[in-house]
């Protein structure tokens, strides 16, 4: 029988810790990570580190990408739950709105950028089947991504190179406005 994981209060919000037990965590109470230029995100994993799926809730301002345009060895999926965004997938731009679902099979180059006149909220899920492979991610050069400040000037498999232009990430409590009321 699965045990309940512990939820502890950190300086910047609640965090699941300990073993891989079940838990319930309200997004507005969790510990968020701000990375200037690529939005605010809540990783529901906390200190546990999920073995099969990475699950993040991301709040983007207009013009902010979730990350840098890339392709991964494993599947990634996204659900826009509020606001508007632009999807760049294999060099093609597509508008997204609330409740649009994006499926990226392994090896699909992609990125999502906040759009519209307010925050865009996205649930991002990534498989972890091949996390022990030599190269799990690649950042290709793509003109559409560069236009949206979501691309690299030179192709690389190294996230440290792709994100070198950004300031360090920092922890934060939830801030009003990141998540809209959906009632």
C-alpha cells in the first residue's frame, strides 16, 4: 500500500519531500521557481523527483517562452489552461488558446511562448523513459524561435549553453495573478 508523502513548509512555499508517496498540493501554496525571461513555474515533484513523468505548471507573461526551442528524446505534452500562446513546432508557428492540447512525440522540436494581453498558464508534462541516455535534449537553431527570444544562435545539446544568457533561477511563493480564477 502506498504511503502519503510529507509536505513541508519551506521559506518559499510547501514542498513534497521524502519517499515517492502520494500527496495533494495546492498550486497556490507550493514553492514556485522564477526564471526571469522564461516564466514562473511550479514543479509538483518537490524534493521527491518523479521517476516516470515531470509535471510543471507554468505562468507566462506575453512574450515569455517556457524555455528554449528544443527536441527531447522523450515525449512532452502541454495543456493551455488559461490565456493565449504561440506554439513553434518544427519551425511552424501556431496560435494557442485555453484548452488547446499540444502533443510532441519524441524528437519533435518545439516551444511555447506566452501571447495575448495577460498571463498564459500551461500544464507541461514530460516522460522520463530515456533520462539515462547520453543525449536527452538538443537545441537546434530555428529562425521562428529566435524571433521570439526562444532560440539559440548555435546548435547545442547542453542546457547550460542554451540558457547561459538568463539570470539564475530563484524560489518564490505564489504571486497573485500567476493563476487566474477559473470558477
